[in-house]
C-alpha cells in the first residue's frame, strides 16, 4: 500500500492545463507603397542624345587648304602649291569632269539636334495586406465559479505574406533631327586632260595640274527624316514578410451549458523578419520597333527586429466533451509601424491589425 501511494504522488498532475492549436488570418492595415525611379535622374546622352556638329571636310571656300570630298581630294603639293595650282589631287569618276571644270562633292558636314521631353511620377499605392499562419496556445485555468473562470497562458502565432508589384513610372521621348551640308566645289582644269579615273596624284611627284582653290562653290542643306525614340522604365518589387508573436495572456471565460465566451488581453512580443528585392530597367525603342536596355539597377534588403505591442481577443466556442472544445476568435493587435526602403521604393504599414481564426482546445 505504501508503494502505491508513492507512485501516485509521482504522477504528473496536468489538471487545469489546456493546449490549443488552430489557424488564423491577419490584416495589416495602412499599407503604403511609394516608388520613385532611378531613371528620372539618369543623365546620359544615351537618353537625351548628343548634340553633334561636324565641319565639312571640304573646308572653307577661300585659301589654300587640304580639302577632302566624297569623290576625291585637292591638297597642297610638295611645292606648297605655288601660284595656287597643284598636282596633288585625285578623283573617282569621269562624270565629275565637265569641259574645263572638275566638280567634287562633300556631304561630311552635319548638325545633329535633339528635342527631348520626359514624364515621371512618384508611384504610390495604399491598401491592406493579409497574412495567415498557424497558432498555438498553452494555458492553465483557474476555476472561479460555475459559470465564470479565468486562465493564464502563452499564445504563439505566426503570419506571413509576400507580394510583388510591377509598374512603370517614367517615360520620355526624343526626336532626333539631322541636317546635312552638301557642298559642290568646281575647280578649273587649266586645260589639263584628267587621267583616267580613279586617279590619285602624288604629293612630291609632278603630275597633271589643276587649280588648288575652287573657282565656284554651291551649298545646300538636306534634312533627314526625324528619328523618334521612346523610353520607358520597368520596375519589379518583391516583398516577403514573416512575424511570430509571443503573447502572454490573461483570459476571462463565461460559460452557459456547452457554450462559452472568452475575453483575453495582454502584451505581445513580435519577432519579425523580411526580405525585399528591387530591380529597374530603362528601355529604349525606335520607330522601327527595335528595343534595347539602356541601363538597369537592382537592390535588396533583409533583416529582423523585435517589436512590442498589445492585444485584445474575443472568442466564442462549444464544448464537445470534457476534453475537447472548438472556438472561433477575433483579435485586435496594436504595434508600431514597419518601414523598409529598398532601391527607389519604400513600404510602410501598421504591424497591428485584426485577426480572425478557428482553433481546437484539449483540456486535461
């Protein structure tokens, strides 16, 4: 008999303890996503275009110069072109010769100009986000009266969510205009019969002489069709978030037959971790539909933190038998805001919010 009493005393008495497990969904309110862009401050001639001015290789009309053309050249010879004549010249085609004159054409001179404009906006989106996950609770119940009781315990819950945003908040247009200078210079052959083309005279070897300075110049302008380029950015933002809450709770229960109502409250320790990725591409396309990526940017951010808060929970349930019960609950949490910056984006939301879920409880 004495041995049986010792065995009974050693047994673990779990009367009053209960284990609860379930699943809940939580709403994070006041979520604000703000996205600027790196494209807005991108300063490159790839975007705005480079202003180009190319002087004609034919040079000025007057004076002894080395002049180059699309179809030949006229330069000072080894004598310095004494008397403004030269044997250091060349041409490509017999059609350039017109009686006692030879004509050269130069189209190397041009002006390139651009008309550029851009539109950029700070993208913002406001709303809420919903996370979900399991919950677990261990508590001990103190009997108060037939219908009233109270308990103390620890609630543990985890919620997580991830979201992705794709957007464009930058666009620009560039119109490129090219003005080409067309120069036709005529030189007197001075009675010289030009050698068969293509002909290239020598700097130091005497040969057929012509004028070293043009006797006549005709200038005209040729405008090429305007080229139109369009630019747009593409931003992809991904955010992953997880929060585990440890909530010491004091709960007051009111029972009526097999039904009961619970009112719980207490502090909360929220352990959060997150990971965020940002990527942005700046693309260009022309009027022919050809496109390419001018520049790209990327950034990532991750971390963890501990945030204190408080909660209030209301539950309604049904006792199935002496050990098992089911209940539905809603919970309000209070905690400070969370803020994260990555790339040119910022996300901000309230870590507090409303939760709702269902659970099963086993009471010893």
